[in-house]
C-alpha cells in the first residue's frame, strides 16, 4: 500500500522530522529524566497511541474536515492548552513519596501514558501535520486508495517514531538515574514536571496554526 518509488524520500523526511525537537520529545525526555525509564516508556506508548488514532482519522478524512474549520481548531487549541495547564498545576501541587511503592510507580506510569495521549490528541498542530504531511506521499501509480496509502504511511511513521522515542527514553532514563537517587531532586521532581507541562501549554497557546 506504499509506492516504493517514493518510499526513500518519505523515510528521509520522517527521519528529519523525528530529529527536530518538539513538545513530544520534551515530554518523553523529561518524564524519563524525572521518573525513570518505565514512566518514559509509558509516555512513549501514549504518544504512539495518539499517533495511531490521528493516522486513522486522517485516513478516514475526519482530520481534514476538522482542519478546515478554524473555529474547531481554535477550540481544540485552547482546550489542549488548558489541559496542559491543569496537568502542570496538579504536578506543582503534588508531593513525591520518599520511597514510591511498586503500585505507586505503576500508577505514575499509567498517568503519564494518559497525559501523553491526550496532550497530543488535543494539539491541533499534530492533527494538521497528518493532514498536510501524509497526502504529499500518496501516489496515483499504485492500486491502493489514498486512504489506504495514508493509513500505511501513518503506521510506518508511528513505528519509526516509537523506535526513536524508545532510544530517547533509554538515553534520558540512563542519564536520569543519578538524579533519581538525589534527595534534593526527588523533592522537586514533580515541580520540574509541572514546569514542563506549563511550558508545553504556553508553547501551544502562543503558536500560530498553519493554514490548510
């Protein structure tokens, strides 16, 4: 369902996009640094889940319908910004346990998974990206429909993105191990993540949406 003539160009474009720092990379790296590899892994899986949902919406044409409605995009942007601000405020208010139990760590991993899913789904720039990027590589030279090709291209993008994010988790989680043993850092790790979420909210609310 992918035109192999355009595949090398597509793979090059995806690699270039993955190397550009963005809010997803910041969230996954900071989660891994602050709470360890397990939490970073779940944040990566949350990001991949939202990517799969956006891929299906783009293949079905739903994303394009939303992207052509400026009011819907603005509402989505403000909703996403408010959601990120709430997450930041919740982190700033919470106090880390001195020695988190296994159940607490699992709960934190699930929480970051959900936050990664919704922070991406509520980001209109992510939705517009799928609308603008994937169709560029849809080919008329193969039998598959445009929807089928966009689905295949999106799945490939998400697999590559997940692999890249897992490498990021490994790197950031390894670097963060000494921090997790530092009592002063542990006392402020939730505040650090709170600042990250607030930064992401400002990033989203202050950014200009591309025109479709």
